[in-house]
C-alpha cells in the first residue's frame, strides 16, 4: 500500500484500482455530535411503510404482523452497521467497494435503485393526502410541482447533506409529536394489550388475507430498504465519520465551493492507538444507529399500526389505496375533533414529501458517485456535484413523465418500489459479507455474531422473495 503523512494526494484524480492512502483514524467526537445519519435514514424511510403499508396491512389482518416488523428492523439494523463499518474504515462508499471487484455490480445497483425509486409513489401519496387536507386539487400536477421544488432545494443547497438532515429532523420531530398525541387521545388499553400479545404469540404466523407480495412490499418499506440503506455510506462520509472525515463533502455545483471526490479510499495503521480509536467510533456509531434508526422506526411502525387497528380494523370499507388515510382522518376527527384530523393529514403529507426529497438524494448520490469514480475520474467538467445535479433533474423529469402518462395510483407505485427494495437488499447483503470479510484488515473485519446475523439476513429476505415468486407463479400458471 502507498501512504501519505496527513492529507490525501491531489496530484491526479484517484481511480478505483489505486491502492488506499494510509492516514491516521481521526479522533471520535462526542456521541451527541454524531447524531444525524440514522435520523436521515429513518426520516426518508419513515413514510410508505409506517404511514401507508404497515397500517394498511393492520387494517386487513390486525396486529398479527407486528412480530415481522420487529424482526425486519433487527435485520436491517445489522445490515446497516455493516454498511457503516466499511465506510468508517475506508472513507469509501460500499457501492464503490463493490465496483472495485467488477463495475457490473455498481451498474446493477444503480439500475436497481433507479427502478426502485423512479416511481414517484411517495410524492404522489403526499399530494393525495394534501388534497384530503385542503378539500381538492389535481394530484398529478401538484406532484409534478412538488418534484420540481424538491429538485431546486437539493441542487441549490451549499452542502446537500446538511439540508437533508434538517428536513428529516423536522419530519421525525413532527411525527413523534403526533404519535405522542394519539397515545394520549386515541389508543386504548385493549389495543396495547393486543399488540403485546400478537407480537409474542404471532411469531411465524401470517394473518388471513395477507399475501406474500404484500409482505415483501412491507419488508422493503420497514425502516429503510433497498438502495436506500446503501446511501448510509454517503451520509456518514459527509457527516465526517471515521476515515470519511478525509473526504470532502458533496456540494451543489451552483452554490458550493468545494467538491467531494467520491473516489478516495483510505486505511489506517493497525496499531493500538488507531484500533483504540476505532473501537470508540464503532461503539458510538452503533449507539447512534440503534437509537435513532431502530428505536424510532419501531415506535413509529408500532404506534401507527396500533392507530390503524384502533380506527380501521374490522371495517369493510377499507380500500387498497391511500383513501384509507382519508377514512382514518375522518374517523379521528369524529372521535377526537377536527384538529386531530388536520394534524394527521398534515403529518402524513410532510412525511411522504420529506421521504420523496430524500429518495431523490439517494439515487443522485449513488449514481454520481459510481459514474465519477469509474468512468469520469479524469473529467474536469463532470464533477460529482454536476453529475448529482444531472441525475436529480433526470429523476424529476422521468417521475413527472410517468405521472403525466397516466400511471398515478400511489399504492401500485409503492408496491413496485418496495418489492424491488427487498430483492435488492438480498443481493447486496451477500456482497457486504464478502466486502467486510476480505477487503478490511483482520482486526476490524466482519466476524462472529455479526457474521451470523448477516447470514440470517440472507435467509430472511431470500425466504420471502422465493415465497412471493412461488405465489405469483401459482396465481398465473
């Protein structure tokens, strides 16, 4: 390996085949200053699953699937920490790590991410709930306008991560406030006791009326899912975690003044001083993610499902569309007051739109990072910021075209996206095991209980993917 004394080389653009630079692992900051990436992940993910898909499943089958939400979040947390492990240790994204073996992996992930998120289901759902709140409006044109506004916000932000972090912090705070209100005003003791009982006794059981396609969709929308998880690499790099502190942040090509290379890979000396710092980084990164991601997701899915059970379970007028949100809002208004209906629909709109802006960022980061380091490393014009700009606006254009072509049913769009997320998660979990077993120094690589969890994750997603495939074949042949 080559080494530098304190700063990365800036004499030539780095290439994927370059050996890593050897630098000291930075001192870990206080835990409170590390809070952010987990909130961003949960803020973007806390939408389709928590507000629409899991409550909808609850309205059909009761609280008998809460055990599956808990298992999914445990599995996702384990996967997410392996994504963070690689970037903490190298400053490089995991997609870049996969691409060093073969560019085909990066191409596959970029295409999968585009397929997963190009469908504007989150933005359309947010626009739909807004029309419920205001009493009318054209959902398609509201959504097109919102996508354009999101594109402007992202590509004009001086430091893009800071904007995303602020948006998702506001969303998470507003959602938790709403949940605190419904705990006091709506959810009764019977629902609490039923939720506890079903979570324990329902393990391994699938309630009547719930299909494997619906389950796979819900798995992809519990917490994060799919390519969304992989972008934790980019977010913790921009937050300055570990060796990511040596990589400049991704900024706007319009308002920013520096440029994240996205192509640097580092390692640190495997001496006691650096390994001691690594152990602190690893412990604090785990704590941040378990509290802000796992904890918030668990509370949100649990309480939103309990709210759906309290208001919708057993009714025969719940439809497979976001109209059930309008029905739920109307029932909350009747039971408590119109103010709670307004708060519910406002939170749903903000939550879904905040997820939509975050998902534009997800694909923008993945594609621009991959394209810059693998195909445009020598280009002075195509900086990572300009690539990000181009990808985000391409997403806005394609999403708008889909809507204007007539495909505007949110549940259809969300089901396509979230089923794809589960399949993508299965594929890259296999790749993560290889990456963190073979491409990291022995002292910090994946092993022991964490390795067992990753193998269980493969079995978990693999089982439900195969079950969905089997059910689809039986239904169509």
